[in-house]
C-alpha cells in the first residue's frame, strides 16, 4: 500500500517507486516478493481494479477518494484478483490498515467497498 501511495504522491514509474521504497524499508525476501507481486498486479491491472472500485464506491469518484484509502483499496483488490489469500483475510487486513493509516471512517468505507468487490470477484470465479 505504501508503494502505491508513494507512486500516487510522487508520480514516479513503477521501477522508481520500488527502488525508492526499498531504499528506506527492509523486509525478508519472501515478504518483499509478495509485496512487489501485489504492487505489480495493481499496476498491471489498474484499469480493471479501478473499475471494480468505482462500480462499488457509490456516490464517490475514484479521484475523490482519499489517497490512503485509494491505495489501500487498489492493493486489496489486486490481492483478491491475483493471490490465493482468502477474501475474508484480505478484508480483515485492509480494515486493520485503514484503522492505522486512515481517518475515523476509513475502516467502514473500505469494508463496504471491499465486501462488494469480493462478492463480485467470487461470482466471476464461479
């Protein structure tokens, strides 16, 4: 999520964003690979991800969603689309991150959108 937020704020390329991020953060190889995989998926599938978010963000245009929530939603939707992580786990993690980095209403906002997106993704997979 922090890489997406950084990309959004700075406007750097994906390669520059990753280099800048890892210059000031450390992680195990496994955690780094997982984080970069989700980040890469969120960049590669940005149109699909943004369309899913916009469809379920009633009365909100994507560009009006706060940068923290927008980045969090993008990375969570990328994980719903590309990873083997159960949807409930993705949602729980996203809500906890929203509590930590977002506003007082962020967890409820993120939960509502992700629940609808998760149901959409699960229906499409069937």
